[in-house]
């Protein structure tokens, strides 16, 4: 079991404070949902966990199994087992999906001192693509270039299945997906569910949580986790909406 | 063609001065056109090259001498001329005289005055040649001047492709003053691929010209890889209605390379189109200048022209200038250009590093990706080599200061 611990995290972007003291503990084997209205710091938290250079941590600590995560660069965090499924995956022109996936996998295998078997990799990649209902031609396309929104999200999940991280953050992966794509994406995330995998599902809507049942639900509001609980919290949000959070937890 | 064919106009022309718009970013003295002498030709030992199924014909020049030649006999029987410049038919000689008359400075006319050797490709009317021709020019002479010329004439409704490679593997300083001239008659379809890979001591000057007749489709693909100091100009003249031009170019700067590249496309007839895509990357202390000029004359309504130039700056100290320019003298046109110059996109770097790539590897991957779109359109026999060559240039350790 691995443990990701966030304590008293404060952060800003371009001098604007976004997070005002976030505490959160996640273990592998658990699925956490992070909900809240837009603009209150959900994506910021995901980006800070991954090490986005634009965000500045001004206070607090993040540790991964006791190791100081904030001291690691982005590459090291990935190699340590962190994964971010991007809300808006960037296009990398001229780099094929196949070349990218193979090299990424190779890097992660090297961390464990394992040499890649290319034939086995290709076989696995084909199976994963079939599982995610992706056309086999994707392997020859340039990474995310000209992909539809749904295709980009599937590509994120394909990378998730390929790299098999310990902790994955899903930054509004469900946004903009039709119900079929949402089911496929959820199926991908659920496949990894095990004692060796932990996830933070960041979402604005409760819909995705019908397909991926969370163990814990947190509500991030005005840069703080204002309440945590189980799926009853999702139902409360569904019935009462975010106004309820606003009334109950607003700090002026 | 020999030096005897001294042009009438040439003596009247001046060397481009420091105020010359095209030249003022480059130093003419680097080419030593007045001091370097045409080196004696290499030994003339022309051999028949073994037939290579990739090419319709091959010409191999080493130090100005024709070292090898091959031409599909079936094509020869159908009237294809592919050989040294001395084989040029009268129509090609006439065109050569015409391009010489277009020289606007002594830096251009010098090529014709000093013209040393070259190749001619003539494709007769209606003939479709599937495989490309290859002209490969290698220079090993030290300290001199080499002046090669490649002249292409494709007759009505013919279809063919030519690859011109120039290189100088040894690290010897010299000047190459080359030109390629292309005349495409009505309905011709032609692809020209130009691969310049001289050593880093070489000074490379080139002034090329293409004339496109009615309904011609011309695709020019170029890679400017080598040379210490490089100054090139390619003029495309769209003279027949419906002519269509596509130009793709890649270049990069490494070490102390200085590359000043100009393409000038002139639309002179109605309904002509041009699409230009040029990409470069600079590293170390190198500098590239891309000058992209599109001119639309009053006789060219319904022109559709597009020019794109992208430059990637890989480290501080390297410089890339992008100078697109439109001159439009008629109303009914669609003309646009786009130019981006900058460092590697940090969002792309973040994405790749979040998947475990190191920062350095991420930047290289992005840079290689920039060129992939161009390499995908290069002639098939060259693609793999070009990918490798681009990769090597981007990944090799910094070139130390000291080359010219």
C-alpha cells in the first residue's frame, strides 16, 4: 500500500492565491472523488500534484510514502507512480501515438529495471485499444492532433492502462463526454481498480460517479476541502446543488 | 555550358551592397567570390552506375567531374535527356540564357560567369516517369570555388521527379555557388527535392528559379542541413493560368551556422495557387533568416496564396528571424501568411514530462515532431535518412565555437 498525504497546502498562480490550506490523505486501493464548483481549485490541486511549473506552492507539504513530492520534478513524479489525466490534453504534432506510448512505457519499465519486450508491448497496446473501443489506426496518428474531445480522453485512459500508475488524478475527464464515451472511460479506470491503485476523480458532475463508485467524496470550495464523506454527499449535491455548499460553507 | 558563355549583362551588374534589402543580414565576403578560384576538375572517370531500382536515372558528380551515370534505356528511347550540361538540347540552352538575363546582382550573375559543370534533365511531352531521377554532387576540393548548375525542362503534360543532393563530407572550406533552373510547360507535373548537406566550413550560395506554365503543378521540397554560411534564393514564377505551387522546406542551425533563405513567389496569371510551409530549428549560436515573399501582379486575379514559417529556438544564444512579406497588386485574391518563432511550448513539455520523459528528451521529441510533417512528404527513398539526420543534428552535443 502506498500513501499520498497533502497537509496544509496553499498555492497560487500568477500571484493569485487559489488553495488556502488543503488536507487530504489517499491510499492505494481507494477511489476519491473531488467535487466542487468551477474555479475553486480542483484543477489547481491536480496540477500541483503533478508539478505544473505555473503553480506556486506557498505553504504545506505533499508526501508520497513519506518522500517529499514537492522536491521532485515532473519526470520524477511520473516515475514515482503519479499520473494526471489532463482536462485538455495538448497536441504534440509529428509524434505518433505508437512512438510516444512505447517510449513512455520503456521509461517506466526501466525504473523497475525491466527491459521492454516490444512484441509484448504491441500486443498489449492493441488489446488495450480494443478494450477502449479505439481504432487500431490511432497508433499511427500524431498524438492528440485532430482528435475529437472524446478521442483525447480515451487516449488519456490508454496511457493510464499502459503506464499503470500507483496514483492517478482525473482532471474533469468526464467533461464533454457523451454517455457512450463516459462508459468506456469509466470501464478503463475501473479495470485498474485494485489494492495497487488509487485515484482522485475530479469532477463537476455526479454523473461519472454512477459508473465509478468512490470510497470517499470531498468537496473543494474556496480553496479548502470543506466537507468529506461517502456517496451520500454526492446525492446531497445532486438534490440541493452547489448553492447548498455555498450557503453552508461560504467564507466572506 | 562553359565559361566561354560570358553574359552580356553581367559586367553592368553590381555586387549587392549593405543596403540591399535581401542581402543586408548576410556577409558577401564570406563567400569569397572574387578571391576563390574554380578548382581544377577532378579526374574524369565516368562509369556506368549499376542500375538501382529506386531511381529512373542517376548522375554522380565528384569534384565537378561526372563520375557515374545511369539512365533507364526505355526512357532514353522515349526522348528523356539526363546527362551533363553539355547534353542540353537547344530549348534548355535558350531557357538558361533567359534565367541568366534575370540576374539582378553580380552575386547572381557570378554563377553564370563561373559556371563549371552541371546536369540537365529534359522530359518530353506527355511522358510520365514514375520513379525519381537523382543528381548527386559531392565536393572534396579544398579552398576553391565550385559552380554546379542543374537545369530541368519538363514538356507539356509530362510528369517526373528529381532529387538533387549536394554534399562535401570532409571538413574543407570552399564556396559552392549553385543554381537550379526549372521550366515547366503547360500541364506538367513535377517534384523537385533539394537536399543540401555540405560541411560546416562550406559557404553555400544558391540562386534558383522556376517558371510554371499553364495548369502546372510543381512541388518543391528542400532540406537545408549543411553549410557554414548559406545564402539562398528560390524564385517561383507562376506564369500560366491555373498553375499551382507547393513548397516545403526544412532547415536547422547548429554550431555557428548562418543561413539566410529566401523564397520569392510571384503570381503572374489568374487562378494560380501557392502553398508554402517552412520550418526551422536553431541551436548553439546559430542564426537563421527566413524571407518569404509573395507577390501578386495585377494580371493575377483569384490568386490563392499561403505561406507559413515556424521556427523553434532550442537554446538562448541561437536566433531565428522570420520575414514574411506580401505585395498584392490586385483586389480579388486570397492571401495569408503565418509565422511563429519561439521556444518549445511549455505545455507540451509538461505533458510529456508528466509521462516520464526527461525535459531534454521531451524538447527533442517536440522538435523532431515539428519536422515530421515535412519529412512525411519527402521522396520515399530519402525519408528514413532524413529522419535520422534531423535526429542526429538535434541530439548531437553542442558544436564548439570556432568554425567560420
